[in-house]
């Protein structure tokens, strides 16, 4: 049986962390991160500002552009 046949078969909560928790885990102020996105700062500038790797910034930006601020998912 396919998942599409199982209405409500998935939990109605997030399966991955939201962006606020992800930024907190790497020591980045969430509001400052969002402000940098708003100001269209590039990855290198953000990595320097927050003292993290460019890869970390890329992962956070990708998460934001794919899931937004919150990543709530579910089967309902």
C-alpha cells in the first residue's frame, strides 16, 4: 500500500529542526542571520560575521530557502 493511501499516517509535527534551533546549535543569533538574508549578504560575509564555515552558512541558507523559518511537516 502506498503512503498516499494512508491518510494521516505521518505525525503532524516537524521531522527536522526549525531554523531558529539550527542557528542556535552553531552559535548564530537567529535574528541577525535573518537580517543578513534580508540584506542579501553573501556566504563569505556571513561566515566571517558569525565566525563559522561557509559550508555551515550554505546549509542554513539552503534550509531557509527550501523550508522557510519553520519546517513543520506532517500527514494531516
